[in-house]
C-alpha cells in the first residue's frame, strides 16, 4: 500500500516549504519531497547567501570611505575565503531552519527524486543529483524511495541557470552563479554575460573587492526589466565605480586560454570586440526544472519551458498544481511564497484572491540598490494611459545626505484621470526596504490624494517617496 496524503509538495524551496507549512496549518496531512537541499536554491545558493556576500562587500566599500565620515581605517583588507565561509554558514543556518519548520509543522520529508505516475501518485527514487558541496546535516526521520499517493500534488521544482550552446560552464573558467558564490581564488578580472539582477549583483560584489569587471548585455539597456531612467542612473553610478558595460552586444564565442578566457563579441554596428578576463560568469537567465517529473505522462501542459497555470496554481490536470519558478516568471522567491499560500488555500476551498503579477515587486541588491513595482513609464504609455510622473532625488533628502548617500532617485507613475498608482521605481540606499510602501499602496488601491495626506516620519529616506508623489502633481516641497 502506498502512503497516502492530502497534499504532496515536490520541491522544498521557498514556494514548496511555504506550501507545506500552510497546508499543515489548515489540517492537511502533508509531505514534501526534496532531492538535494532543504530551502532550495534561494537559501542555499541564491537570495540569502548572495546578500551575505554583498553585505561584506558593502562594509568593505564603506571602510574605504571612512575619511568621509570623520573616521580613520588603516591597513584594512579582505579574506575572500572568510567572506565565502560566512556566506555558506548562513546558507547552512537557513537550511537547518527550514528542516526545523518541517518538524514543527509535522510535515513528512521524503528524500529523493519524484515523478508523477498519475495525477494522484508519485514514485520517489534515490537522488542522482550530485551536490555542489558536502550537504548540511540531512533531515532526520525522513522517508525514502517508494510510491506515495495524495489527493493533490504541488510541483515546486524551481529553475536552474540557463546554458548557452558553446558557452557551457565548466566550473573552472566559465562560471554560473554557483561557482561565482564560492570562488577558489579572487579573480583580478571578470567578464559577466547578462545584466539582469544576478549579473549586476555579481558585478557590484566583485568590483567592490577590486576586480576589473566588464558586463556584456545583448539588449540596449542594462537591467532590461527596469524603468529606462532608473537603469541609466545605475549604469552611470556603476561606470563611475569603474565597471565597464557593452550593450547591444552578443557573446559569440568564449575561448579558453592558459590564464583565463577571451570572450568574442559581436556589436550592433557589425563591429567585433574581445574581452579578456580571468573568468566569465554566465548570467543569461534560468530555465524551469520540468524534466523527469512525469508531466508528459499525465498530460500537464508546458509552454516555453514553464508549467502553465492559472492565477491560483491550477494546471490543466485536476489535482496537479504548480508554483514558483517552474510555473514561469517573475522568477522571484517572494512570488513563489505568495503563490504557495494562494494555491494551498484554493485547494482547501477558501475564498482567495489570485496572484496579480503586476503587483510583484522586484529588487536588485547591487550598489546602488534598485527596487520597483508596477508599470514602467514606457509600459504605461504603451498601454495608452494618460500619466503623471513624479521624481525626487536623494540629494533633496536630509537623511540621505546625513548617511552620505545623496545619489538616488524615486520615480512614481500615476493615472492622470483617476490618481491610481501605476508604478514606482527607485534607485539608491536601502530602496529594497522602502519599495514595500508602494506595494501596499497599490494593493490597497491607494490614490495620490491618500498618499499626499499620509504623514511620513522625519528624517527618513521614506520621505523621498512622498516627495515623488507630490512632484507628480506639481507640489514637491524640498526641491
């Protein structure tokens, strides 16, 4: 007899483990299947350990400007091995934390690789996945190989780095974000292919530690999903730090040499260029982990590599659901977590608001930080909206000046007729912590009038948000 559950979740990343917890809270007998590491890519190789690396780089950068704050810091340096060790230890802490949450919520852990044998049954075999490093202490009292049944199955298997033919990562000279997070040595020079969040964050990290960095982007704009004005601000700031950018540029070939790599580049005007570096990071996006799950066998629909779902996590096969990266963009941990709750509550028969992707914020933790939600100015115009745009620079904010962080910008976009907040875009110190104010406003359908009548504390960086709203309506006070 197969073990039977109300819900089985395949994948223990941020979407999967949150789904399991919410299901347990609602009284469902729940199990979660994981083949490699609890907490998924986010906590082990993505969101959390990368922020640990970036924090080390940020503090090191501040030490180099101690004189600007009336302080003295002499003979300071960094130990790349110690920086990486701190990051990996934090990943281990997160991994163990999720294992504790499973135990606390009485969720069974099934260790191995799962595939659907029907819409209500999976077969789990011993994992063939080779770990990137020795694993954190594995879950105790786990289940293993066998057949398991469930009334509902959620697929939350995430995504992995996209590989371009001919430029396959080798773990030595050509890296994905896995190798970039734990370099065997500190490169003196680095080429980065792709200027999305991953590429830009690594560009910021390695440049802060002294590497010569060149970023190569196929499109004309770095950070292609961001508002053009914000992206231009980031580029200018990063170029000032010494980072080089090649846009409208395609890496056609990567030649490995004795000392590193040479990237051969095709430019838009038909010219060619070469970039020599110790290493190349391939940051050209990710692809969904849909293989070997038995999806074809049960007829689950896939489009452009992602499982097709509605706003509630339903696939076209009753009883089979999908959440997170495997269900397509935006491929963000917080989207996966929210999607997990929506899906489980839908399974439970609760009245639920479906996921509105237009209200999912995006954050990039480079120096300077970038955060946004909703429509860019260009997208709002393309949609035929009559808009009012507000801007407020950090140089007009007392807290930003006191922090020594006067370079930044908050941009807000409103519907001119209704006052609806259509989008907010920010660049500067701690904007990843500020953006949620605009996300809440959009979810509450707040208008410009309500934002204008909201009191923001002084002195705070958050005042730039209100000033941007005021500016959209010709009422800015501090510039």
